[in-house]
C-alpha cells in the first residue's frame, strides 16, 4: 500500500512536528514552500504521493492554488487542506472546486490527523484499484475481440494489422486528442466483418463484384462493428470512430482529425493493394481538401521511409511475437491460416503450433524480423 504523504507548509516547526509524530505510521516528506512542494510533486511521477497536505495561508501561492496544481499534476493524489483559519466559505469553495478531499483546522490532534490520513490512503488505494481493474478489463476485452477476428478471417485480420501499424506511425507525427481511442479503433476497424455471411466475405476478400443486395449487407459492417464495441464500458468513443469509417469524401474534411486519419489510412491501403504505393499516394495527394495537407504530408513521409526488415525462413518452433509474415501460411491441404503481412502474436503462434500438430503446416515460413 502506498503511504507516501507530502506536507507543504511555510512553518518549519509544524513540519518538524509532522515528521516526528507521523514517521512511524507513514512515509513522510515535507516542503517548506509552495514552490518546493510543487517541484516535489512533479518529480514524483514514478513514485507518486498518495496524499498531499497543504497549509492554506502561505506566501505568494495559497494552499487552494497549490492543491489545484496538485490535482493537475496527479489527479489521483488525495488532497487535504490544513489551516488555522476556520473559514467555512474557503472550505466550501475548495471542496466545490474538487481540489480537496478533507478540510482540517489547526490545532489538529495527531490522532485525528492520523485517522484522516489513513482514510485518505484507503481512498487512494480504492481509486487506483478501480483504475487498474478498468484498464485490465478494457485491455482483455480488446484483445479478445482482436483474437476473434484473427481466427474468423486471417486475411481481414491482416488488413486490420496494416491499418493499426500505419495509424500508430502517424500518431508519432500528428497530435490527436484521446489518442488511445484511435489506437483501439484501428485494431477493431474490421470487427463488423464477423457478421458477414461466408459467401459475401469470400467475395470481399477475393475482390469480386457484389450484387446490390450483397453490397447493402456489406456496407452495414461498420455499424455492426461499432455496435459490438459499444457494449464495452468506456469504449463509446472507439465505437464512434469505427462507425465513421468509409464516410463520404465530401464530408470528411469536416470530421475530427482521428476520423480523417482512420479513413485516409484505410483508403491508402486499399489503393496500395490495387495499384501500388506510387499510385495510392498520388490519389491521396489529390484529396487535400478531404484529409488535410498535414495528414497527407505525414503519410508521405512515413511511406517514403519504410525501413527494410531481415527476411528469414523459420520453422514454427522458431517463430516469435512481432515477427511479420512475408507469405501466406497454409496447411499441407492448402487451408489459409494466416495472411501475408500479419504481425505474429501469442495467439497466432499457438494456432500455428496446434495446426502443425493436428494436420500439418507448410514449413519453413518466411518472416520479416
């Protein structure tokens, strides 16, 4: 349990009293000025304080401003105001602004302070536990959906891997609000394909013409994928990005940058598959009014500097995560297991191992390392 507590007060005698009376129960650190306290908070990112206690009346910077800044630095740290002025209005304002968790008046008994600090540490632990649970749940849910797609259609999964890699490269150059939502959306952009009938899916992967009825069914895949993702808490923004893929070109320029990035990447990869990189870039560069010149320039920089990989031929037992397939992987009966361009992960490797044991896989397998 994190019991690191920072006291900020301009009275060194009070700080000495805190250190003397609380050091057996908590890990106490002190700052004799607001500036020193904020510096300590900023430098504690790797080992944050669970609680920060600040005096109200200090030179230059008030305790309210200190705790407001502390909230910006680390919103999870629990904040306490300690003052000799029993000012109810000040207390109410600080609480209403969300800057403090408790308001204590001087003199405050050590036992009362200890109990308050224990309560604050429990609150901090609860918040962090909930965040870790949410993070692990989201990561597990996304990984499960990605694995479902990879098993349902290796070729479509390969497409989504290409989208993810190119989007991640663009995000190193382009600033996007709530970047994580776009990262997840790029992984799940083709999730709606799992609802397509097998005959339509085969036509799509083989680039064959669809009938009007089949086309109508196919065009519903973004909405189907968004509907699946929307069932997961906190992924509403991701679902909206998936829903807005393949939007009309004349409306794309009015869309947020995340939507434009996703659509540009998908269009570029489709064009590249059909006619090669040069032709794909030429078409995209003619759509500056749609995607924006900054995005197009970033795409051109990335595509123009794609680094080469080392080509190796390996047996299944030698495959490792993050290797990229340089050829389709087939069973000895020519069943497609993984598509060229897919990045290997633990699930795909396990799948190849199992197929190798049961019905045989053509080896060696060409990969880019």
